[in-house]
C-alpha cells in the first residue's frame, strides 16, 4: 500500500473545465466570505496576535466523493470555528482563507508578506490536500489541526512526516473538542512575546498531553482464543490464494508472504455479477433485510444487485480455488467497470471465514489471510483510523465490517445497511461491534519483514454521519502520543481483529524471522 495519498481516494479525474472554474469561483467567494472584516483588521493593534487560519479542502461545498461525503457544506463549519476562536481567544485577530493545494497556499503566503501575520493555523478539512507543507516553509509557528472524519488521513500521514523529519515549527492538535483547539492556539502568544518557534511547538505538545483523557480501566471481557501454531499457520497461508481485482489484467502474480496471488479483471467479476442467479440474489437480499437492524436509503434493487455481486465474487473465488478477494472498488465503480459496490459481499464473505477486502489493498488482505488462518476464522476489519485525544481513542472507520467478529461459529452483533458514505450511493454496512473486548491491530509488510502492532480495548461505536459507516472506537494500550508516529511509513489502513493476539503474533514473527514494530 502506498504511504502517500491513496489513488482510490482521488476521484476527480475527468473533471470538466466548467466544473473546475465553477469550483474556483466558489472557493474565491468563500475566501471573501471568510476573510476578516476590514474594520476588524484596522482595529488590530501591535499587541494583538495575528493568526492566519487556512482551511485545507477541495472547496466550500464538496463536489466529489471523499471524506466527509459528497455534498458536505463546510461553510457553517468554518464559520463556527472562526466564531469560537474569536470568542475564546480575545487577544487574537484571525484572518481566514481556504486553499486546495500548494498553488493557493503560495498565493496566501504572498498576500501575507504585508499582513504582519504571527503564525498559521492549518485545518485539514479533506484528507489529501497538500497545503500545510507549503505553509510550514515560512518558518513561522504553525498549528496543524484535524477536522475529524474529514481530513484525518492526510492529518495522520502528514503529522507523522513532520515528526519524523523533526520539522521545528509545526505543532498539532487532534481533538474533537473546540476548547482543546483554542488552548493550543493560545500557545502562539509566547512567540509574540519573543519566544522561539520551538517553544511554541513544545507548548502545544504540553497542552495536548495535559488535555488528553486519562486512561480508563483496562479489564476486558473474557475471550477464549483457539490459535494455530506458527508452523500450521504458515502452512495454511500457503494453501490460501488472494485474487487482486484492480484493472483489466488477468493472470498469475507474485506471492505475498508466501500466499499465492492472482490478478483477476474487473470484466470477469462483472460478468459473474451479471450471471448470478436472480432468485438466489433475491433470497440473499431478503435475508440481509430481515437480519439488519436498519435499512436506510437503500432500495430493493440496490440490495439485490449487491447480493448478486456477493454471489458473483463467490463464484470467482471458487473458479480460481481462492479464499480471498480484494478489489479496487471505488475505481471499478466510478470507472463503470463494475455496477454494484462489493461492500455487503465482503461483509458476507468475512462472516463465512473467507476474505473480502477493500480497495485492492494487497498488504492488508495478506494480513487478513494470515491472522484469520491463525485464529481459525476470525475476520479482520480494514479501516481508516482517526485519533481523538479528547477521548483517548483511536477510531477504526470503514464501510465494510463483519458482524461475526469471533468467527463463523461465534455470536453475531447488530448491523445496519446504509449507503456507501462518501458518495451516498449503493449499499454498505454499519456493524455495531462488541465493546469491552481486547482488540489487536496489525499490518504485515513483506518488503521490510515487519509486523506493525498495537492493541486497544473496544469501548464504543461512533455514529457520526461524516466518513465511513462503521466506526469502532478503542482505547489504545500504551502511549497514544507514539501512535501518531508511524503513518507516513505505513500508510493509513490498519487491520483490526478481536482478541489478545500479542503472543501468537510474536510467535509467528519469530517463525517468519520478521520484526514486530510496536506502534503504541
């Protein structure tokens, strides 16, 4: 998996010149709307701290599928943040702008050469807009903030990059509480009073740590594991096969972690979807409708089409003697290569002890194959995580999840059928995952022969409408500050399993002669 911006998250290709210009016009209008009133600028005296707030996003009204979702209106959000900061930080003047990338960020910096700006607050509102990097080149103090379930992927990856490179002028805040943001903003005062930018960054860290929620009780519900020995697990991995569906190519591919792999074309999967028995698809759709706690904004036709995709994928797995399939679902759907989201099909495959994995993420799929084999059937849950220090939580967000987290023969938990979150189309899953249990989150990296590892106690399911539907919240075991440091090397995805898998994962790593990297 690429540690930079995932291609599958960028769905703006083919944008017409008219749409592009319309978006630029909207951005310009919002920039004028957000700019501080001239009377406020004139009233600013030298003893006021002047902060440029730069919102990093596609545009004020989101015109494409991406976090938080297509059609999202950022204008009231930005207005609320501006109002809150003005009220909570009376010694400050805030000048607000938006930027969708480096070029617009450079224009803001040009304008600020005569604005006597003391520092910058960069708010990551969409995931992958590269704005903060340009702002950081000023050498002035920069506070980097995450609009959670919207900009979190870029925020985590870019923050880890700043930490790894020891960028001296960038502090960060990762909290859902506006007062935590305001307290971090107040750290700009020390630079105004002749403090250094390193003093500013250190102060933001002290504020973040002091305001991070205290650890809760770590007693977990009993969870009996039945794991294979490392030798048996490795043998089971070699008996598996991954099908990678990422384009129109077909044929053998190199193994991953000893697991055989084969490329399968979108066309083959789409044909299997078309050929799926209509009565069988209708029966699967009815079972889903009956078992779901809620079916919201998903038509019967969409449900049956999703069921046909499940049956089609299962037929392709059988044809190729495979037990795992991973698909570039967004690229396939938006490119017209497939005509139903595979989310519900992946959900069903994982419930059966097979592997259905998102976004043609082969590394995460191989992780799922290895640990599902190790645990004799427990499914992995791929996610795009979010970190919220105000709750001391890492939240694992995605639109696919099993509702049999203890394996095919284990108990079920409630689930809901909703549209795919980013574009409000198709059908996907919100699984209300069990709380009170220990979870283990992993990524296996073949090239470095490393296993990334952290654990957390499942404590909540977040129903925030922004971003992906399933959101399991866990309190991490260990140092939540360290949890900010690995995203630039490992990318955004993680795979979570129920169970305390520390000992069997270390034993498997020893057998493979790999290294376990403790993430927290």
